[in-house]
């Protein structure tokens, strides 16, 4: 039986009205200016010390992200960058903060290990209770809060022992997800939390970044998730940050932009191409502070 244009219009209208109302929630975040950003070592596939980097350009692009957050009304806190720690700009890796408790980071590679104590000092100085890590983990790079559940990545950086530690510290469900593609070495490069509100959880993800068991778990738990293209993922389009309505994404993730609009979100594209040379994007530069 053929479908008439009236039927099509009715179906489209029903799909639109079925969308939940997207409402922004003011976020509090921690960021670090890339004053010392450069690529002098290789600890992920994105990094190549032989390619030139432009610190001034990295700062200007970062400032665009910073201004975007301010324009959205976010409370943006800053940690001082430290000379000799070029990856400190990727603040998300500095810890996980839920209910005013900051679980500190313990980095895999020696080049980044001094960042952990620096971020924990900042947390203490700003009134957070600090849980010092007993196990290797890289903060919100691998830990994403969705509703009452912490999605926890492993495979390249954070160890599964840190997932058990998370469960004890926060008394929340922790769902382990195994990453299998080295280009998506942190969970926040392969999953975007679009709406973390309990009861209306919504995410986007790249299927090829996960093993079969993890993919099945994501599909079962989030059947309405947005499936992002390989092309958009390759510019770290999933490495985004959402307030529940506005979603700040890589400006080159054009199909993800389209998908977000179809789902009732307001995507805001920014260019962090210089920081992509270090393997990071929007979310990598953004650590949420949940009091």
C-alpha cells in the first residue's frame, strides 16, 4: 500500500511531537588554558611530534570554547597551566567530580602523571572532598555519568580495578565498556552524554569503538541513542559537551550536527583542530564540577 503525502506529514508531525522537551541546565566546569600546549611525545595515535604545533592558535581556539561556555551562562573555573605539562589542557582527564567528591586521576603514562596531584590540589583548595585513587584511571576521559549510572571505559587507559573503586566511592552502578580501537582510547571520544537526566537518559556513540559485549550493553540500555558516523567520530565529534539542550561539538562533525537538530538539540560548533593534534576535543577540555 502506498503512503500518501498526508500520511508522511502526519508521521513527521508525530515524530516531532514525540521528542522530549530539551531544557538547558547551567553547568559548572573546570578548564585549563593551553599556554604550554605542544606535541613532544606520542602516547596516542593522534600525536606526532614531527608535525609542527602552534601554541598561539591552540590558545585562540580554546578561548572560543571558553567564551562559548560563558555565553551559555556556565560557571567556568580555571586551573593554572604548568610549564612542562602540555596535555594539562585536557582537563577532563584530571578527575571525576560527583556530589562534591573528586576522585583523582592516576595516569597511565609517565609524561602525564604529574597532572594528577596538580588537579587534586586544585580540588582541595576549592572545597571538594578528594578521594585519592588507588588504581590507574584518567578521570572523565573514561568515566561518564548518565542518570544514576557511571559508564566506565577500559582497554587502553583506565583499569577495571578503578571501576570497582568508583562503585565504592560513589555508591552508584558502574557499567564497564571495553574500547577496542586505539584512535578512541578514552570513553569520551566514543560516547557523548546528551541528556543525563534520570528517566530520560540519551547518548550518542560510535559502535566500532567497542567490543561485542559492550556494544550489546549500550544497545540494550540506550535503544534511542544517536549512532554517529565514522567520519564525524574521526574529528572527535563525539568528544562534545551538553547542557541538555545546547551541545558544543567539533564544527567539522556536520552529520552529527544534523542528527542533534533532528533530536531537538541545539548544536554549537567550535574549531579545536590544533588541540586535536594532541588527541583531544571539546569534552577533553571540559571537566564537570558537580557539587
